C-alpha cells in the first residue's frame, strides 16, 4: 500500500489548470496546420492563421488562449493500492482549481445556483470530478478546461437498434450542422455510444482525451470516425461558421456494451482550444 | 482578402449602410461589454423607461466576459462569447439606439429583422483568438454591475479592433451565405 498525501495534489492541479489554458497542445497545432493547407476559404485561412498566432502569443504573454477558461473537469485514475491521507481528496482538487484560477488570472465562470440566483462562486469551484479505480499504485489526474459555448452544442439521444450505424452517423453530422458557428469551429467532436443515458455522455467527454493525431485503435470505428469527419467538413460551416472546409479537426468515438432495448448516443462538442493536461503521481 | 474598413464609435447610420457581409472592419473608440446577465438588467431598465448606465445612441456592445488582467495590462484575454444567448434581449436595445453588436455565431431572424429596421450591424470577432483580440484594447473600466464579476459592464477603449461584418443593414447573413458557398 502506497501513501499519497492529498496536500501533494493541490499544486499539481493548480499547474494543470494554468498550463492547459496557456499552452496549446501539440496535436491541436499539428491538426490546425494540416487543415490550413487544405482550406480554400480566404476568411477561413485568415482565421486558422490567427488561431496559430494566438497560441504563440498566449504562451509568450502567459495569458489564457481564450477568455472562457472553462469549468475544470477533473478525471482521476486512482490506483487501488494507493492510500490517500492527510485530508479530503476532493477538497484538495478543488483547492488546486481555486489556486490555479485565481493565481493564473483565469476567468471564474461558475455560478452557485444554476437557475434562480446564478451567483458567481468567484473561484471557479466546484470542479466536476470523475474517479475511476484502476490496478496499480499510481494516481493519474487529468484536468480538462471545458468552455461553455461548445458544451452548449452537445446532446444525448436515446436511439433505436434499428437506426444502426447510419443513424449514428446522421445524428452526429446533424448535431454539428445545427451547431453552425456557435461552438467556435473548427471543433473536436467527442462521441459516446452505448452504456446508459448518463454513461454515454461521460464516454463522449472521455473520448475527447485521445490525442487528435491518433486514430481509433479499432479499424472499424476508425473508418466510422473518418467518414463522419469527412461529412462534417462538407457542411461548409468552416472556421467560426463564416464558411469554409475546416469545420471539425477530428471525431473521436468511445463505445461500450448496453441493454438489448437501447442504443444511447452522445455528442460532446469541444472548441478548437481543446484543452486538457495530465500528470501521473507515482 | 475582403475590404478593410475603419469605423469609429459612436457609429453613424450612413457609415453602417455602406458595409457588406464579409467586409473586415477595424473598430476604434468606446465599446461596452455585456453578456447574458447584464443584458437582462439593461432590458429591464429600458422596459421601465429608466436611464441606461451608458449612452446607447450609436453604441457598440461587445459580448465578452474577459479573463482578469495581469498587473500593468488593461485587460486579460478578451474574445467573443456565443451571441444567440443575447437574441431575446438585442431587439429592445436596437430600438433605443444600439448600432453594433460584436460576438460569435449566428443571430436569429428577429434580431436580423430588428437590425434591418434600425439600420444596425452584427460583427463577428474570432472566438478563441482572445489574446490577439485583447491587444486592440487600450483601456478597460467597470462602469456597472460590478457584482456580476466577469459579466459586469465594462467601458473599453479600443483601437483597430478586428471583426468581420456578419449581418449588414440589408438583412444579409454571412452564416448562410458562407456556408452555401463552401457546402459540397
């Protein structure tokens, strides 16, 4: 049994929050450059170049790439041989988020009551935390800074088995078509299939953690992703919805078993900042 | 590249009538920030016949909630938020003199009709290019609703703030025209 003091987690989460907002990840930079080569719309090309310039400027100025620095979605993979000591684990994560968002000059975007008061909590807490227990004695923490504009274009649909794979493809493409310029295209499209009503939404969010330069390990699903991406990029929406061929940078699918009566499908849309960073504590 | 047109606030109808969708504009002068929560309060004031916290005649509103400024800087990152959420409020503000809105993503038919009626425009700035955009902001001060935090109304002094004309005074919509042009 290995002991990890929760106080060690605070600076780790703090840094993850700051870094994911300041520094563009390499896979996103590669993909934007790749699509810039192929973009035929002059405005679209202008915008993609501006996004690349923004990446550089954010890193130099130590400023967040986008003013919407997101809700902190924290994925924890906790080794079953780890014993967490020294206090409340989730409070340590929230303290890390609090320090990251305050010290890093990140925007505080969380309201306490979702409907009536909508009063800002002023420190971007609480984070949204998911914990998986895994074999081993290490602790992996991933912080995804999820912006509101793209999140708002996401959807869960309880489909029928008869809808088949074509139904799934049509739903995902239609969801992006209806989103138009709202989610800050070019987007990354996360898709969760199977599980249950809530599980497929979580799968869709987790699917966004795969590097977008990597294909789905299953060739059947890789082909489905490729086909959906091609169809999305024929919609004409383009960068920021002003017209063009670069509407999505990647489609990423995760699937799992489900009930014989069900075929839940979730689409979780991410903006081109596509922010997430991980650390393993050993 | 599309035409580059310099605009200065307060905006004049005759300058706005010359704009066409797709034109690139560089905006200079005072611009006011407002998101959902501030819009709700502004429209309540209009409906009650009360005075607004800034002069709306010829004004431009930027849909933004900036990140905090580092010491010595006027503003943090300052890109646009999604505009459709302001659709329920915008016509009431256009009716009392608002001339330009800056945001990202398409507007609904009622807002587009109101822009035609009131000879106003909607400008798209680039979502997620928030550090580049912040460079054109020279000063920033909160003038109302400080309790709203990032959503408080700020008066920005901008210089050559870059944006694209998304809806002109004739009812044209770049989000339809652009997509039709590149759809395959």
